[in-house]
C-alpha cells in the first residue's frame, strides 16, 4: 500500500536504526524507539530488527492518540520470524478491555498461534478474567517468516479478526460484562513486550509493522505482504510465474535433426516468489482452449505441420492432461494446453514436466523464435485470480550431419584493440579448412542457405562489451578467399543480433588448408580494459550442424604489434613507441619523429596488413626496418618446388642501407609460414652486402610445397649499423 495513503497511521520498516530510533515511513513521522535490539541481515528477508527475548529487549511505539479514532476499525500488520515460544505484542483494544496478548505457543518445531484476551472486569477490584484461544489451523513457519494481521473493530462489539500469511481470517469477540464502566482506548505502547508479566518476551526477528485506520481487504493485505518482501521472494501480481523450455543440455534450443520421434524438452514452471498460488478447479477433465491452466503458444513455422497432437507428457504425470489447437491464420499460434485435473497448491519448487515428440519445422533453416507461456485459472493465497503470460526465446538449429565442422577460426595477426583511442584499427579473422588430406570429400562446399554471422557485444560503461552502440555501428566487414583487401566484397549488416554482419557463402568452396579471411575495418573500443567477445556463427553448411565459435578481443592500452610495443598507439614504428610523454622519476624522454621510406619489393611480393616494408636511418647511422610482406607460391607442385629451391631476393636496399660488414647478415625467425608460428631452421633472412634482402629455402622445398601456399617475411625489429 502507498505510504501517502491517509489511512496508514504508522509504518515502521524496522530495517534501519540510528541512536535507538526506528523511523516511521508515513508523512507524520511518528518514530518509535528500540530497547535491547539490533538491525541484522536475514538470508531470506534482508535487513530486519532482532529482539533477544531478554529483560530489556522490545520496541516502544509512539503515542498515536487513537481515542478520536475509536470508531475504528483498525488493522495491525507485521512480519515475524520466531526462534522459540514468543509473544508478538500486547495492545489496548477499547472501552472496557485491557491488553490483548498475541503470540505463539507450543514447540519451536510446531508453533501455534495463540490469543490471550481479557473478557470481564470485576468493578469492585478491577480484576479481569481471561480466556485463551488457540486455532490449530494457524501455525507459524518454524524455519521462516510469518505474516500476522489483526483487524480490530470497536463498533462490532470488540471483535478481533486474525490472518496468518494472508489466509482467510478467524474472528473472536470480546464483549465487556454488563455494567462495566466505559474506558478510553489504550494506545499501543510496545512490540515484543509481555503486558501480563511486565517483561519483554519475544526472541526473534521482526519487519514492517503497520497500523491502518480501516479494515483492509484480503487483496490489500496481500499487496502489503508482497511489497515488503525482497525482490527474489516478492509475490508479483503482474509476473507471479516464470518458465523455461529446455533440451537435455538445459539450453532453450530445438535441434532440427529429422528424427522421426522428435525431441524431448523439459518444461519448468517456477513461482517468481514465495507467494502461495493455487490451481483452480475446472469442470472438464480434458485440456482445451477453455479448460486449462497453462498454454505453450508456438509461432507458425516453429513446429512441423501435423505434429502438435503427438506431444505427450512422459512419464505420465499424475493428474496432468494435454490438449492442442493448431494455428488457423498467420497471426495465430500452435497452442499446447496443459490441465491438472487435481486442484491444489503449486509447490515452491514449481512444476517440472517432460514433453515428448516436439518436432521442429526444418523448412526455414536455423532461426530464433519466441514461445509464449500463458497461465490462467490460478488463484493466490488470498483468493485473487491470477492470469498472464511470459515469453522466452527458442533457437531452432540445424543438426543434420556431423557435429564438429573442420574449421579453425582465429585471428590473423593481433587480437588487441587499443582502448579509448581515436585511431580506428583493422582486425583480420582467418577461417581455415583443417581437414586432413587433399581429397574432394575434404573440401567444404556451401550453398544458398550457408552463411557466416559475425556479432559483437555493445553497451556503454562495461568492460565486457567492445564499444558503445554508435561506434560499433561504424564497423565494416569485408571478406575474400585467401586475403581480404579494402576493395573486397562487403558483408551485409544485420543477422538477428543488435550488431551483426552476414557473410553469404553461396557457391563458395574451401579446400583443405585454404582460408576465408574476414576484414573488420574501423574498429574502436571503449570502457574498461579487458576481454570482449567476437561471435562467429556458421549456419547451413551442408553435412554439418550449425554452431558458434567465440574469439576473444583484448581491449588494452598497450599494443604488441609484431614485436613492437605501442603505448597509446596501435601501429608502433619502433621497438617502443609512446604516444604522449614517457616519465621515469624526474626524467622525461620524448619519442621524437620517424621518417620511414618504403623499400622496393621484387615482382610477386606484396605488402601484408597494409604494412609496407620501410627503412629509417637514425643520426647514429643505425638502420631500422619495419613492415611485413608475402609471396603467393605458384599453384603447380613442380613450379612451387622450383621456386623454393632457388635463392630469392624479396626486396632491394638503397646504397646508404648497406651494412658495414662485407659479409651477409642473418636474422633468424623472420621468414614464416601462414597459419603457423613454427620457424624452421631455413627461416633466416639474409641482408646482402650487394644491396638486397633475400631468403634461401634450400632443403625444405618438398615439405613446404605440399602444405603451404604463401611465404611471409617480417622486418619488424631489425636494426643494424649501415655503411657510411
């Protein structure tokens, strides 16, 4: 109920205490005070008040001046969690009555609600007799919280009604003896105090004490109860039930495998809180459109035509029946109805049903749809009707053929993105057929249903997303066999995800060791440093299941670009390049400028990664080389071997770059094979005194010729002293 409700006289949440003050949430701010109490964190309820049952442990309520309101009725509500036989509160009820004592009696394992109420007063000595009312149906939860409601109606002869956990009330009456003089109502003075023995007696926890100046309805009481609970236990009228439809791997996925019996899926129906829910009794014994508790509504094209009537519950669940209705127009649904013929309470653990023979419609390929879970003919513990619906995504995935596709998907080059930089980067992703052998069967052949979908996470202010949506939307993706270039075909934006790109694969073939490269352009990153995911979904590959590969991009402030380190820059030109100022104690060193000059490549050699081989000569006469180039070998085996058996010159050097020594300089590890970090013995790069950079592959021609199609040369990090 709203705190601005004028009939709400007092609301003590009992979840905050300062200098013994417990704050009232109404506008009147009638604060209470606590004696011998503390605020504790309860694993179920959260912050609450703890009384210890000692001689100085109770809550002193404010003076409410109930006498002008004595016409009533009044409603008192509170939550309690008891640890032993305990009194809740005692309170004055009206003319001719003394204090009412409300509590629990019996063992802690079976605490029963008890009311001790004075009914007659002897005018001569003022002594009242009393009787005890115990309702065997009113039992507190021994291991949890119990909600207590008391409705007192002075105009109804002193009648008092009680509800536990929102259940229908039990009413008792207390009529003064004839001739008993009228007395003003006694204001409530405390909670957790034994008014008969004059001592505190409650040992347990309390939360949300309220007093209203009218009698609340059952529905209003339930609203207050559920407003008080923590979110994970709250009884939400708008969303009291949740559900999931899962396969054997607990994933919301329905595989399209053409199995004649369809698939088994698990339907889990879970209460969203601890609020009591009941299945209403229905007249019919067969499930149908007008006689069911639950409905699973599938969009047209989700289930195979004519398969809806084959769905059953297995093993047969006690009291559960199924019914169905196929869709009648494109805006309709395939409806599966579930009816429980035995009415009763829905357990806190929910309902789990095994559904057999769900047959997906495989005509439209892999896709994502929605399943609508609808519920009706339910009631809350307070008797309110409950109905509504919840939606869940369901993936329909092709699973015909082999499960593991022979594709290796990884980055060609670095997976690092300079974080929070204005300079965009290019990221290259290489997809390689790793099938063994060179037979025709090992070649992957794609058709008009085959496609690759790239997607990334985007959200502002996170360390797990690549960037904010606006900047992610500027990314472009190009693709090509072998190597993608700035003028290669562009992927189509959109593929079912907020930010994704679709690569059509129609009529494409990838033989063993052949590659398809994806070039991501204009890539930026923001937020905290850390890893973020690049998702690659492959769909409709003939002979293989659909699947997904996740490649990790690293958002970082330090870039390792082929052995060169950049801080604040994504393309360092020397071993260490810092954009900005480098400070070591009190020493500041500027990076200075570098004027690199391109080297002349021999015929057939091509710059890689847009890093044209370059040279730079510093003031001390040292030459610095940078860049990356490659040579695509001839396709014929004989031509390839002939090329590999000859010493090759990759590029020419100007005369001022010739080394001081008259001998050749050797730089191991600078000649590499594609898709491999292995560096064979022959991979030394030779700097010739005659003015050239060459390589010799003698002795390895046979092994390289049958496996690889490219030779790569890396100049990054080469420094030597030049002649003159």
